[in-house]
């Protein structure tokens, strides 16, 4: 860290106190969900009112997990996994190609097109979800996997990440390959892509998390239960099975832990990709 | 060189660009126009038959004459004014806290990152149960201090605040990441120099940190505002815009008009207005980012 030497003159215990409060607020909701996902509902309610610290000690029952898989959670997980992996592969391909075009070539309208593509992703997706839904009905993609995957592929952040990375690859390498008769696609596929493992990892992780966490779009674009994604099923549990808290907690735990594991393993790459700043 | 070679050279970048460009035009730009077009159309379902009539601005006229629209614009305004300063000041505060040297800083930072990986629907469901008036953890906890149970999401006065809490829990760590990256970009020599000059910590913050962090803060301000402007997951899952319309923001009103009442003309008029406001926010973003890029060159 760079600012290690700055002295903030409040005592260290005050700092720890504030950090501790912040950490409690940050961690306890998820921890409570995790702990309660292994308990029966009577126990959960009894431990909360009147409040006992037992409510933060994990239980041992697996029934809530059994319960959610009886209610179609497994199907939703497989759907989400399929849709996420397809989005990662497709998204990496088309966005890295676009990034390659912007990094390697000067062509008519390049700046305008680049600005257009980056800015069009600043329009909040939720603002155009309803007209996009109308469009899916018009072209017959409504309630299909196409609707869940294809509109989500192109992504300005990912294009930007690849462009930044490809700009850094020495031009001589490509010129030499050109002279040797390699096609532009060959240069992209055989030289640039193998070099860009770090950005592929970060960008792929972002695409995966975006898709795993998407909710509004899958909710309206694919309403049949056999195409439900994980967040949609979770929301359905919370309204249809409102009194069954432990199963809502179990669904939240699985839906939450899955991306968290990846994010924590590749924390550096994830944060770099997200903020566009290289992590030290 | 053959002409063929030149032709191929000319077209190569466009070929690489084509898939992403077509997808952007088709799924980002075109829907905006569909929204605009459909906002001029009135759809009726007389006798089970869908009838579409082009009505020009009538949908907008009805909308502007509807007190519910103004109510929901007001709620959107209140939410915007409350949630963005809260989230940004908390993010900045947290980022500054996490710049401090400590043996455990790595693990502390990682723990604070947790909400970044927890999707908003999950946060909403879990916090919905946390804030349950009867069996919620929050009421159980404040009961220890003798505070009576609060209604939270089922109360007209507290529902919007409860949603602010949920979105802030999810959002602070995310925006903090950008500010933290900005803070780490500030050259440490500046602080060394000011130390020699005998500057106080607050002066450091006021004259070094804040000016150099200005762009990161502006970016977060605009991006956070755009994000919260379309915040509706907690409304869909928990409040349905209630109680008594107290959480019925514009974007939720658009959703409800379409998917509950099949009033697509109304829904898409609101959507078009929302897109327009978003574009204005993006205009600001363009302005600030443009400034940032010039700086780097």
C-alpha cells in the first residue's frame, strides 16, 4: 500500500472500533442467513425473539437444502450455469474481437464507434428492459434461452478491457507475423488471445458474475419455470413460500456462495477488471 | 499490391467489430427506439382481441394528468436525494478507513468486499427477513437495548428508508472499490512533501486527497446515481411499491403498468422518460470521463 506512512491521528482502538462495527453490519446478514439455513424454522424464530446469540451459530440440519432442491432449485442452478458459461464464452469472443479492432486498426469512425459502444452500456439495462422484452416477443425469442444469453453478450466494459490489453502488445510481434503470411484472424487467435490470459480471467469472471446475478431480465424475458434462473427462483421462494425462512436462507446461501468463491480466489483479477486499475 | 489486398485491409477492422457492434445496435440502441415508438401506441384488449391504435402523445397526456405519476416522480426524487449522498459518503469514509496500515488489512478489506459478490436479489431477500417486524434479527437485536419493535418495510414512513438500507449495504463496498483504486493512485511523495511542510491530517485530506480524488468521486457520483435511478429489485421482491405507494419509484411504476396492468402505452412512456433522464446523466458522465482521458494523454 502506498499511503502506509500517512499518520491519521486517531488512536488505533478507535479505528478498530469503527472497523468492527462496519464489519458486523457487512458480514452479519449473510452469516445469519448461512447459520439459519441449517436450522428448522421454529428454532430460527425462537432464537431471534427474544434475541439470543445462538441465532448466529450455524445449525446442523440439511433439510432446508433438501427442501429447495425438491422445489426446482437444482433446475434453476443448471439453467444459470448453462446461461452463464454460454455468456462467458460468447462474450469473451465477440468483445475481445471488438477490442482487437479498436486496438490494432485506425479506421473510419473508430473513435465515434468506440465512444458509442462504451456509452451505450452506461444506459442502465433495467431502463431498456421493457422495450427489449417487447422486441423479444416480436422476434420470437420470448421465453427462450436465446433471450437470456444473446442480448447480454456485447459489453462495453469488456471491450474496453481487451482494447487496453491489446494496445500493450508490441506491434513488431504482429508485423513479423504479417510478413510471415499470417492472416489478421490468425494474429488475433494465435498471438493475441494466448497472451491475454490475465484479462480473459478478469473479464470472464465479470461476465460470469453479471449473468449469475442478473434478475430483472430473466424474470421478464423467460417466465416459464423450466427456464428460471437462480435469482428468479430465489425471489419466487420469498413470495410463494414466505413463511419457510430456512429454505429462503438455503437458496440465498447457495446463490451467494457460488460467485463469492470465485471472486475470493481471483480477487485481484476481479477488482482490476471491475475498476480498470491494475492491482498491486 | 493488388486491389484485393487493399479491399481486405479496409474491411478487416469492421469484420472484427461486427458481432459486438451489431449486438449493441440491436439490443441497446434499437430497444430505445421501440420504447419511443410504442409509447405513441394505445393497446386495448376488447373481447380478447389486441387492438393497437397510434395515438401520438396521448399516453403522455394521460400520464402527466395522473397524480400517481407525480407521486412516483416525487418518490424517485426523494430516493435520489437521500441515497446517493449516503452511499458516496459512506464509500469514501470506508475507503479512507481501509487505507490505514494494519496487520490485518488484507483480510479486513476482503471481508468488506462480501456484499460486492452477493447479488441484489439475495441481499433483498435476506434483508427482508432481517427487517421482518415480528421475527427479524434487527428487531431482536434492538430489543436487547429496550427499543420496541419497528415495522420497517410494512410502514409508510420506514419502507423507503429500509430500501435505502438494503441498497446501501449492497452498494457501499462496490463504489468503495473505485475510490480505493483512486486513493492508491495518489503519489505518496505528495504526502511526504506536505509532512515536511508540517501539514495537519485534515489539510492533507483537504488539499491533496480530495482534489486528486475528484475524478474518482465524480465518476462514482454519476454511476451511482444512474444505478440507483433504476433501483427496483427490492420493490419487486418486497414492497410492490407500497405501503401506500411510499416506495413506488418511476421505474417500478413502469414495470407495474406493463406487467400487472398490461398498459404498455403508459409503461413505455415512463420507460422513454427514464431513458431520456438516464441519457442526461450519461451526458455528465461523458463530460467527466472526457476530462479524465485528456488528463492521461
